[in-house]
C-alpha cells in the first residue's frame, strides 16, 4: 500500500467531534434587579436539556426579593445541572438563589450575609396593619422553606427579629456538607431536584 493511499485512512480522519450539551454562563453581579430584566435568563434556564450545564457566577449584594422567588421556581424546573459559583459577595436575596443550585463552588474569602427582607408600607392605618400582619407570616414561611437544613430554627427566628447573619466561605461549605447529610437521611418524602444531592467545593 502506497504512503499516499495510506494517508487517506489516517487516524486523524476517524475522529468525530460531537456536542452532547451546552455550558451557559450567567453573571449575577451587583444587585438583583426587577424580574423583567431576567426574562431571557428564565426562559433559557427553564428549557435547558438534561445534558446542559448552567453556571451562575454570583457576586451579588441582594435586591428584589420577588425576582429571587422567580429564580427559585425557574431553577427547580430546570432539567440541566445548575452550578452556583460564588465569586465575592453572596448576600440577602442572592443566598436564596445560591441554595437552589445542584452544585456550588465558593471562592476563598467570599462573604455571605443572611437577613430578613426590607420594605415599607403606606396607606390608611388599617391597611398598613393588615399588610404588616400578612408580611410577617409570609416572610416566616419563606425563610423557613428556603433556609431549611442550612440555618437552624433559632437562627431563622433571629433573622425574623431583625438580626443579620454573616458567614465566611469555610462556614458555608461546612453547612452545605451538613445539609447534604440531612437531606440524604430523609427518605420518607421526595425532595426537589436541586436538593437531592449537592456537590460543594472551595476554589
């Protein structure tokens, strides 16, 4: 067989490159804005395939709580793998998004802060009392649900009473590891996808 003919069947010609999934990077930086600013994000994350990876690069001081609530819904409907990469600040509403991820990466020296929502009320006296009464019950249910197995009941109560909780990357990593153990020990109820298993690393 001639050398020229043999080159037609070189191993380099037998290599086929196939894409089995996509990796998409989103940068949640600064403050969390109104939900209408993230419509394209929500649509893409919701429609990700099982082989897709969504990486949320978080360096965020918090922001619109209702945007965070929509993020939670969208992330739990995602068929792909969601990675939360903390790269500086993860505070307030951003912590709620962080805790929904399938995998987390935490940069050294990142700062975490957990607290109750901030807001205000205006109107007639009775209307303001009704709003405040509702929001107390609403926020209590929200915090207990989002921070279950990560914060203690006592810590959640302290947040409801106005205390800020600050943590470094080592503390959060330790709590994430404990959260996984607690979730794995619960076999009676089916958990959302994002809480079945969580891989945590400090980078």
